[in-house]
């Protein structure tokens, strides 16, 4: 009988966080700790002629200075796919904001003053900022030499090399024969879309404290990827990873911004030089110059039959990776695989490109490319329906994949009834054919819908977990899923509690420490309750069964049950420690996915993340102002672990989507980012929220009672932009192809139509 699964359990970290008792990396103070600060380039592309830190190191209180000439490490580059990013700039700077020097001093004020005394001489070089700039045949190369990992895929997907180009990664996916498909089509339509670069902006910026004791590194870090940080630091110094220990205190959000190494590399090097602990904390403004979501351009060409059947699609996706690669090659791969959307299309060719430019390095962002591709695909889907003069909802229903149908050969079939969810959504918002007809009134009001399916759970994710029952009866969960605000520590503890038939509060979630915590790839891709959850479930079941076996011997009976955190035997309840007699029990679990060369990406999709959304908007023709009056979403989460957590994830994602649709954009002028702060970069405020926001969390009936959860951290963001832009078209007859949608552009477009 379920005790905690499917119920709201108060977050374990809630009270500590709201009362200020929680300890973040920034709260840690070590004896003798120095403060590190970094100096950043003001030029987007330049050769470094000279770096002079003599005046800085002569200052009282300055202990160490880090430059290309003072870089005491074995290998200066790091990166997950391409080893292209140095701890500090070496021969060149590749973007305005790149770290060129760093100092460690007794306090922050001294460190800040020391930076002012560093002299750098540059030779400015031509820069490429946009995707078009970087692809120009005469474009200067951002990087001349690269150390890449080989890209290995499955059937239908391959990588293509480009020499002497800013394209450092190109992946192509094919199935069927797209040219034959176009020849069989009655109509062929092509559209182009653009999504601006955005900033993740977690409340807590990147921060790390590193203590090198002459032999080993201990790192306290606000990171989503403790084992990746461990391995990157070990690689920089060419030491065994066992000599690098990463400890994770509380985190103040991540959204992908903390999935890459940054402050840790600088702090580790300064600590290595000074033999003292060093704290490096990037400011909020510095985060804008550290990582962002890639700008994206997508071109979609689709062939359809007269009856509305889609028969072919060719897509091109261009991602602006900025100055370094980070995870953009993986984003390109995922975007490539998703480009045909949740529809049955027999003939597909997609090319996705990751492209260097002299801008802030791009990387993971909530949705991992899903939001940009969904905006393009679902806007294009509506455009197809309007051109064919059919209802957009009916057009989707005709082409949507059925539950149990393969998304791609040999991959995980679609795991929920998307058609039924779309019907539910259209009924709930009162969708009618009138909603797709432009209005003639000054204040226009109507609706738009979007339907998105995204491969969830990551690729080749590995998760391991340990569940201990201590001799004193305490249950301890040890795993590497980082609590970044999503509630995973509580949800995973609920999984353990379910197996022991005890309150979730009886389960202690151990601090993540790579010296003791079993390996986990990273906390990303909405994989917590699915991938790690399976490892935790296996570990909990093993520990429970072992405990019951010991109890059976101690009580001389196998007629035992677990109730409310106690072992019940013949009507008498025993605490766990009463039957363990000093024994400690350990259960282990793992979750891995085997390679399958028949699947395009090479590994199975763990689950399908479903995001459907409908927006009801109002547009003022006199100002171009857009108000989202109502937004309704539906997502399928498999088996619900904690209903309130699911709703919080979904609604948080919707808010992200609103920002990217109407407000957020990183703006460059003369190669420099001109809005790296919250004064000029607009995040959503309370007044930007819809008057009505409803999120429906769907749970398939046949899996209730089983352990089949799906992630829900990214579904909310997926459908927002397309739903809003489809509503704008239905209001005005104007198609917005670029994000964010600026009201001045809406105003100009409406008035150009009137003229």
C-alpha cells in the first residue's frame, strides 16, 4: 500500500531555505581563505601581445596572480566535446568578457584594486558575431586548431567534418527519401525562424572554493555536475581523479548555467599557486559573460498532400555556440533528432550545425534546444494548416504519432496518448474555428495552441545509488542527483520511503561528496526521478529485503510486514534498530542504457517529455502591446511522485517560456554584449504573468500504482512561444518569425497591413 508516492510531501530543504539556515557555497569560510577575482577582455577578438601583472603582485595582500605566463598546470584546456577553452586566455581572446587574468588576495577589495593594476596590450582582430557572419566564406576563424572527440551515432545519423570553417560540429539525420517525398507532395512550403540568445540567470551565480593541500584538491562548488567538475580539474592538472574531491552544499538554481566548469578552474589554479584555499564568486553581471543559451536559426521545408498528410521534411538548424563549444554539439544532436516534431513523417533529412562566433559561450539551458526547435516546428505547423485552410488542431490530430508508435526505428515508442491530450486542451480552452480568423477590432483577442514532444532523460545517462540502514535505524540515501530547486532530494527520498513503508522524513539525503557518493553523469535532462529514481528504487529494495531477512532470523519468523517505519511481527511493532542488533545494511542500485546502433542517436530515449500549451492573448493595435490573458498547459509525467513539485516545475517552465517569447534577448553592439545586467536584460515580472495560469498534470491510468515516473522539468517551457505566436497570427494575420516578439515590430506589422 502506497505511503508517500503520489502525495505532497513538504520539501526537505524548505524550512532551512526560508528561514536562512541553509548553507550555500558562498556561506563557507575556511581558515586562511583568499579571495579570487578575474579580469576580462573588453575586445571580442584580439591577439594578446603582452600581459603585465608586476604592479598587481607588488600590492600588499596580493598572494597570487594568474595569467598565460603564470599558468602552472599540465593541460590548460577543458571542454566536454572539444578541448577548446583555456583557464585564462592564451594567444588570443575569443570574446568580450573572456578571462585574461586573475588574482588571489587577502580580501575582495585588494583583489579588485589589483585587477586595475594589470596592463594588457592587444592587437585587435576582425570578429564574427552572428551566425551569418560566421558562415561567410571570408569569415575569420575563431579557432584555428581543435582537439575533438569522435562523434558516434546509430543508423541514419552521422557527423560531417568541415575543415577551415567556423562550423566545428555538423550532424545529419536521414530516414526515407526526402526528395521522393517532395516529388509525391501536392504542396511544398518553407519557412525560417530565429530565436535570440538568452541568459539562464539562476539566483546564485557560479561560485567555488578550492583548497589544495599540496597533494589533493577539495572543491566546494555550486555545480549541477560534481563528477564532471572532478574529472575536468583532474584533467587540467593531470592527476588521478581520486585526488580531486567535490562537495556540493545547497544550490541557488542552475538551469544549465552550472553544468559547465568555470569558477572552479580559476579557483583551483589559484589555490595550487598559493597553497591556500581560494574563493572565486562570479557576480550576476559576470554570469552574462560566462554562459548563455545559443541563438538559433531554423529553416523548415515540408511537403504535404492535399488532404493534409505530411510526407516529407527537410530542416536546417544553426546554433551560435559563441566562443567555445561547451555542450552545444549535444544540443545540435538533440535538435537534429527532434526536427520532425511529434508527427508521422516518412521522409526526413535534418542538418544541424554548431558554429563558433566571438560571443559569450553558449551551453545548456532548460529544454536543451527543445524550446527553439519547438517554436519553429509548431509555428510552421500552424502555417501549414492555414495555407491548406484546415483547422490547426485537426491538422495536428491527423498527423500526430499514436501512443505506442515509434518516433524512430528501434527507439522508445511514444509513451502517452498525445492526441487525447490535445483534444483535452482544445476542449478546455473552448477552441473553435473562429479562433483562427484575424479580427478587425482595435483590441484583438484570441487563442493559439502548440503541441510538443521531446526526448527526455538524456543520452547514455548513468546513475548509481546507495541506500543504507544504519545500526541506529536511520535510513540514508546516497546519490549524486544535485538539489538545484527541483525537489529531487525530497522526491527520491519518497521513493525510498515507499519501499520501507515509512514517512519520507525518516529518510536522510546525504550531502553529495564525490569521495563517497557513487557516480552520476550529471543533474540535467530532467532525468532525476526517472534515471536516478530507478537506481534508488533498486537500492532501496535491496536494503529493505536484506533488513527483512535479518529481522526474520532475529524474530524467528518470516511473517513480517513494514508499517509506518516499523517492522510488524504477530501484531507487535519493532523499531529497525531493535532487530538489526548493530548490523548496518547496504543496498546498491544502478541505471544504465545499452548502446543500440539501430537507434539514430545510438542509445534509447528514456522517456518522452510531453508539453502542450494554449495561450489566450490580447493585442492593442494602437501600441502593439501583447498581454497573455490565459495560459493552459498539459503535460504527461507518468507516475506522479509529488504532485505539488510537478506543478511547480511545469509553471516555472511556463514562466521561462514567457520570458523567451516576449522579453529576453542578449544584444551585441560592436561585438560587445551591451545588456549584461538585470537593468537592461528583461526577465518576466509579476505583471507579465497571465491573469489565469492552469497547469494540468496528466497521469496515465494504467501505470498508477507502479513506479513509472517521467521527468517534468522542461515540458512547461516547450509550447509557450509557438502557442503565443500562433495566437498573434490568429489575432492579426501577422506571423512573427523571430524571438523575442517585440511590440514595436507587432505595431509596425499591423500598421503596414492597414496602409
